[in-house]
C-alpha cells in the first residue's frame, strides 16, 4: 500500500514539475517572439530613416543645383517641391 502511495506522490510531483516547465517554456517562447518583433521593427525603422535622409539630402542638393542654374535658390526648391507634389498626386490617384 505504501508503495502505491509513494508512486502516486512521485507521479504528482512529476506532474507539477511538468506543469511548471511547460509554463516556463510558454513564457520563454513569448519573450522570443516579442524580442524578434521588436528587433525587426527597430531595424526597419532605422533603415527607413537612413533612406529618408538620403533622399532628403539628395533633394536639397538637386534644389540647390537647379536654383543656382536659374539664378535664385528658391526656384530650385519650388521646382523640386512641385515635382514631389506631382509624383505624390500620381501615386495617390492610382
């Protein structure tokens, strides 16, 4: 009888350990997915910011070159802004 009691206690102990381990595994998997998502968002955000800075600096450079060719800097900025407005309108309408 005592042997059955020990077996039952051992079984309950193992079931409790299994439950604790399963809960810990679920927590670790959740942390893994969250950290993967956050790192992906951060890296994409940094890449997007760098690309935007590249295009911004390029647009300023082109504006200054056009403005220099036309005699007034603001002409170049106006032309580049109009170009971006036209491109944006075409993309928005399609």
